[in-house]
């Protein structure tokens, strides 16, 4: 099966490309890096050309503008990438008869619920990033009936610079990083998302899914567990209230996700966040590498 991946140079896209190749799929990895098939998802002619040349049967759409504060400063660019770009991908999936797998975010919710969001909760994004991603979701639903919209959250992995990398860099440099103590979410290991995408594609149960590691947790508690796993003192961290963390874009204070639909589709729920983080740390210890720069959320 031919699987085209957008944003294959990013943290999740690179993980998905690697995992799908290992599973025996013919992967067309697209993006801006020289080693990838060039495709700007906002360029209609280029998108059409790539689809016509490779004729994918499945498209996993990971490409996005994910820097939340940059989206707030540049709303037109955020909508161009996250909404218009997704519209192009979904439309060409429908034209080709391909399944569209669109990656979305917990930031489509406003955080006011105070408990984990399931797939049938009503989105109400606070930021330009969240609104532009939700516009992309709506485009996929309208343009390509054979779709999986996959919301995930607080991603970290070995193919990009993420929150755990930042914490470890700061602590190892002798600093005491300030970490938000009252923002609750679902930190998620990219390797687990890639594995579950493989399983989801076998179901033919199209629709919206939440793919996150289980268990709501604060960024502060998550960072504490990270330091514990690598053998560093947890008191090196400084807790900080969300209201004191001044950023251009508002963040939901509680955006943890749960999935109802995975079980209904016959797919196992994802493992708990502590277990996933332990696997990530073990991977870091076994093959340390300098992570490339990546947009933050």
C-alpha cells in the first residue's frame, strides 16, 4: 500500500514514516528537507503534481504550523497552512480515492470542562493555532468522507526537540527551569501515536479519534518524573502558575484527552504516560543524539 506522509521531516512525521516503512508500506515522505519529496501543502500545483505522480492510497497529514505563539502573531499564515493546506490535502485525497488521516490537537478545546475531553465534546479553541487546526478538521470532514481525524497532545519523541529535551538541557546546564504546575494535559510519545495509526487504519471505522497516552498530568509533575527517570533531583525544578506565564497565545488550562472511540473500533487504548515516558528515556540512554530544532506548542 502506498502511504504519503506530509511533514515527514517533523517530529511526528518522521516517526510515522519510519514505523510505516518497518511495517512494509511503500512510504512517500514529503516535506521541505532535501532528503524528502518536495511538497509545499499550500501550493495547489505542487500538491496536485505529487498526488498525480505517486497516487497514494493513504495520506497521513502531519504538516502544520505548530508554533502556537507564531500563529497568534501571524494569523493569516496560520490559516494558510493549517486550514487551506489541509483543504488541499483532503480534496486531493477524495479525488484519488485515498484515505485521509489528519493530525489535529487538544488545543481545539478551551479547557473549561475541567476533566478529560472525549471525541464528542464540542470544540471551542482559544488561540489562532487552535482555531486554524479546527478549521482544518472541518475541511477534512466536508471534503473527504473516508477520513480519520486524530487529535493528539503535548507530543515528544526522538525525532525533534520537545518539552523533555528542553527540561534536560536546562537542568544539565545548571539551571532551574520554571515549569507550569497547574496546566493539565496528555503528554504523548510519538512512537505510540505511530503504532496506533497503523492499527487504526485496519478498522475502516472512519471519524475522529483521540490518540494520547493515558492519564491527565501537569507539566510540572511530568517534568519531575522525567528527572526521576534519568536520575536527577526533582527539586531542580521551579513550579510556576499558568497565570504568571505570559505568552501571546492563550493556552487551555486543562486539555487532557481520553478516547471513547478507540475501544468501540476494536483498537487497544494507549498506555499510560509514565510507561511511555520511561520508554522514551530508555531510548535516550541507549542512543543519545542531539535533537534538531522544532516548533514548540
